[in-house]
C-alpha cells in the first residue's frame, strides 16, 4: 500500500506513535479490495485505516485498550468502518485472513515493561516474547493462500524468530531499512504445508 497523506492519524497517551517501522511495513503490504486483513497490534490504526481505504475487510486488534480506542477514533476521523477488538494476540480473533500485518514489540530489553507504551516496543530479554507466540499461532488464521507481513529487527531475536517461522512458513525478506544502531526488515510469510503446518 502507498502512504495516503490525506489520512490523518491522531494519537492518545500510551499508544505507539507510527515510526520508521510502521511506514516500512505499510508500504510493503499488498492487499486487494474484498480481501480480509487483520491488523494485529493495531496501535493508532495506521495500517487498518489504509487497508480499509483500499477496500479490504479489516479487523484491527490490540492488547492495549487505549490503542483500541485510538484506532476507533482514527477509523471515524477518516470515514472508514471496520471492527476493532481488544485481544491478546489471537485470544478473541475469529476466522481466517488473506493478509495479517504485525509490527510486534521486538526490542530485547532486560527490564519488564511497566506501561502500555513500553509494552508496545518491549519484546522481553530476547525480543521474542510476543513475536514468537504470534508466529506459532498465526498460520491457523490464514486462508490457504494467505500471507503475513511482519517487522523483524536485528535487535530482536531475528535468528530465533526465523527458526520458528521455518516450521510453518515459506519466508521472504521484502523490505529493509538500515540505521546506525539497528536494521529493520519486513518479512512476508506464507503457509508451507511441507514444513509440517497441517
């Protein structure tokens, strides 16, 4: 999807501010009108609103109640309609999707997150506490030809997550950005029956 500069995204306190990783994954996502898209960890709703504008049937989910409220406000502000649910990963997500997008909390941090904002970027000691379980569960929510677009980071257990992904998906790195202290990547994962995903 291309960044639509006519879309206005407001923020609430304790909600992740769209950053380099948000725009990197946004521009990598391919979704067609009528396809079902799940915006996992929707934050401000940037991806969900863009996908709804593109004609997709969107469900947005986040564990942070403030993010859920923020996404609902931004859906209304931009005259788009889609379901927004409070869910810890797939806890309350039903059905299958053609596209799942996830910019997970991926930074490896020793300390335990103490606020919703910290939880939006803290991935535990290896950076895999959220992204790992997501990859284990997500294949069950893909249509046969469905795909996942996901941010991975050089600072967030990259090798571990790719090892988990290999059990379920065919993977391809499709976008990247290198900064002084970190490299971030967009991976596309597709179900791989031969890898043991039944």
